[in-house]
C-alpha cells in the first residue's frame, strides 16, 4: 500500500496533535511534520514529496486560504477549521474535503479515504478503510451485498461476514459508488448483487431487503 506523506498546519498545538493522533491509526498516512504556520510548512514542501496537507484557516502571519492562493502545484488539501464560511472558496485550491472542528474520527476517516481514492490507489472506490471493533479494517467495496442502519451503527453485510461500523447510513453511502441504491431509510444495496425484486423486496441470495413505498419508483428506475 502506498503511503501518503502529510503535513499538519495549525497554530494551535492541541489541534495539531489531535490530527497527528488520528493519522497514527491510519496505515496509509505518514506525517512528515507538524507546522505552527503556513510559512514554516514551505521548508518541508521544498525538501519532501508531500501528498496531503491538513490545513487550518485562521492563523497568524498568513491565513490558510491566502497561502493556498500563492501555492504552485499544491498537494491535496483537507481543511481543518472552526469556520464554515470559507468552504465554497476553498474548493478552488485543490481542497478534497473541509472538516469543521471538533472533528470526529469517522468524519476524518471519510475525508482521508477520499484522498486515498484521489491518488489512484484504488479504482472505482474498490476499497474503504472503516473503523470496526476498535480497529481499522479494509473493506472491499465489491464484496458488499447491503448495509443496514442500526441506531448509531450500521451493519455491512458481505458474502462472508457482517461488519458493524459506528457511522450513519447517510455518511457511509457518500463513500460508495453510484451503483449502491437506497431502498429504504434503513437499507442500501449493491445493484450488482441483486438477484431479483419481488413485490416490495430486493432479494440478494437468502437476504430479503425491504423497499419503501416512497422509494419504490426510484429503485425500479435504477434497473
């Protein structure tokens, strides 16, 4: 697995360390340096091949946005900020995702998975890294049959196992290719795993997944 070399840029020491701690739990992230301002980061960009920058906006000397404006051949960037108002502007500067503090690990993981995909390590989002049973687990997207919402968790079912993930069904669906279809407020299914549709149910092997009345027309139009 190719590792992504990262810089963390934030004027708050606690914020820098929090991002660094998250990175330690993700095998494809390699933190090169923690920088207290964007100008300090220039030194590391000159001497290292950097793939990803975690960048705060409101910093002394120069703001994160202003620094990005002047940066040539910018690496991928994930904004990590307490301010929401710069989100639209930031996406003009190779920003892959925009995280608003406080940042949960699940939201952080979703963002870095996007970067991992962007750098060509996987095709058509074939692999995701998910947090399950206090560990990061590699999940082959092509193996997923369906996912079911269960209060604050989802259950992801493949042909060989069920994986419980502490996230919402909505957030999980955003990480999946377009061929995953929502059939019900509590279920999404892989279109290519469906054996048949009978009445108000999608049949995948021995599993029968409900189709809600509200979504039935949308589901049928996907086939």
